[in-house]
C-alpha cells in the first residue's frame, strides 16, 4: 500500500487499484489507436466495440480504500462518476450484515446521476478489523442487550465521521454537498451522525431500527432524541412490508412536534417478505424511491448554495 496524495486525513489506497487505473488508461487511450491502424472493416469494428465494453466495465469497479479512524484503520469502497468533478457525494451506511460489500446496485444508481458513492465499513464488518457488533450484543446478558446495542451504535458514529472526513478530503468531491444515508443499522447511524454539526446537506435514513424497534425501548428514545437534534433536513423511507413501521410513525410525530425539517414516506409493499421489504427495498428498489430521493437531494443542494 502507498500514501494517497490527495491530502486531508491520512489514508491509503490499495496498490492493485492503481494498476487497474493505469491499465484502463492504456486500453482507453493507446490500444484503440493500435487496433484502428492494424484492423479494418467489420473485424476492427467488433474489436473496438468489445474493447469499449470491457473498458467501461473496468471503470465501473470501486476503489478499495483504507482510512484512519479513532480506533485504527478502516476500509471501504469508493465509486466515482466519469469526469474530474467536483461531485456531490453520498456516504452510505451499511446495515448489520457481517459482509456489507461494495453495494454495486446503489453505486450504479448514484454514479449515473453524478454522485460519488462511498461505502465505509464500520469496525468488525466487511474489510474492517474489530469485533463484530452482533457478536458483542450476543455476548451481553439478555436483559442488557437493548442498552448495549445502543451504546455500540453510538460508538460507531466515530467510524462514520472518519469516513465522512476521508471523503471530504478527496479532490473530486464537493465538500459542501455531502449526504449521509443508510439502511437499518445504517439508518440508525445516519440519524445519530446527523446530530453532529458536520456540514452535511441532508440525511436519508432507510428503515432506521425497524427490525429492533419493538423490542428496544432505549433505541426508540435515542432515535427520538436524534431527530430533535438533527442538524440537516431528513427524508426517512420505508416499505409497507418492513418489519415495523413504528420508526416512520414515531419519528415523524416527534419531528412535527419540534417543527424539524423532516419528511417521511411509506412506499407500497416491495417483494414478498419482511426482509425484502426491509433490506431489499433499501438496496435494490431504486426504481421505486430513486426519483423521490434525487428530487429531495436536489432541493437541499440548491438551498445550500
């Protein structure tokens, strides 16, 4: 690994990504000239078409990055639109899954609309070292698990902020137009991080705490307080067949009472199960909620200019 020269918070990029970038530059700029001179007619056209498709696919791969956080180094996946930028950006907070991956479906949607899309892996999940949050909760006596879950969520806000700071340091990111979003545990993280005065333009939580809500009163209280303290406009989304719609109802009620810049929407049933209405809706239903989210973000971007 080598230091990244973009400045800002210290971080590193994975060397093999640099090789991939140089290969893409070679295939895009040099190899087509060679083929154009060496081939003619249909064969040449087919070769150039195949090359263009392969290059496009190579450019659609994320960059795996390593960035510094309070407890050490964390990993994540960074997706960038074509062009030099600067672009608005999304910090996507994954859920409780052990291996969050790079979220290619969401990345394709957002980068197609000229957003940088960043998936930082919080401690103990995916590529990041540390103890897995679900294991730590399971190790806690049953009567204390609800409180422990909230404590761990609060601690992981530092990971999200580290990812935000890393993203803000990138020269192709517009630091004035960054959005925090996420699903399930990631929706919780979005609201908790949104309490801080971090200069983000919007918060887009999907199904925050929907799987845990009914059994976790400390979480309910904590998210109500997070809405009270939100430093950016909020758009909360759920599907009708999520595990619980109480987050939308309770948090909307609180926001209305405190006159916060907050909106929520419950969409029609997505898929056939609670899990499809929960994680499936968040991670793959861009054709359902995409236009609404883009319109909300555009409104907040204009308001921040």
